[in-house]
C-alpha cells in the first residue's frame, strides 16, 4: 500500500478541522487525543508532531474560528462595496452578519473554564487584532460620508470591540443580569458619542 505524504500545512489544517468537529460534538473534557488519532487514521507521532497537547489543539481550533469569522465578514463587506451601501449599514452588517460564534458555541464555551482563562484572554486579544481593521475601514468610510467624526478609526474600533467582548462575556467575570441590561441600553448612545454620529443611529444595537 502506497504511503500518502501530505504537505505540513494541509495535514495541520486537517487535524484542526477534525478537532473542531470533535470538540463541537463532544465535551472537551471527555474528548481525547487518541480519539482524534483514530478519527483521522494517523499515527500518534503525527498528531503530536503538530500539537503537543489537547489544550494547544483547542487554541488552534479557536484561532481557526476567529480567522473564519474574519473571512466571512470581509466577504460580506466586499459584496456590498459597489452597491451604494453606506457606512452605517455596513457597520450593522459587521455586527449581525456572521453566525460563526453560534455555530461554534460549544467550543467557545470551553474558554469559560477556569483552567483556560489565560487562553481566553489571549484569544480576545487576537480577535480584536484580527477584526478591528475591518471595523476601522468602515469607520473611515463613515468619516468620508460625514456620518462619523474620528481621527482614530482603528483605535476606536479596538476600544469598541474590547468593551463589547469583555463587558458582556460571563466567562471573564460573572456579570449580573442588571449589569448586562444597563450596558445594553447605554451601548447605542456610547457608540454614537464616540463616533460623533447622529442620535438614534445605533438604536438597532439594543436588539443585538
């Protein structure tokens, strides 16, 4: 039987894809590297050549999820780039236009485990670094259209994303229902103020 040799990047992506499917269908604590080896039909040494532990593999899966969200939202923005869609509508698309988090809810929930707090924080930083430039491009368009006013679109995008992610994520801190609700009510006004937008521009955020 001929031995199939695959390029390192292809093999690595196959392992990440299989792990993502495993973690999405089975509790992370109960999933094992041996199970993954069996599902992929590869040697133990092959798996451990790419990933030294299940936690390292989980981190790669989450990074892959973030990359997927970036690609999907980038494609969404490009699909509206020549259709006369304004910056406000594009910002709404960025907020509402991806179901990656919903599709990977079980995996992302694993970040809330106490032993994964360091990974959770690191991946938040990666999420902001990856997605903020997309937001910044829309904010810059809004400034050109006269609907936003800011000299720091990237930095404002980073602050907005960081605030949303940290102040609404129960995995970082057990925020109460009242705390989450008052932030939800205030958020549209805060974004309008930060971006110098007209009152009522971001009322749709109260529903997201």
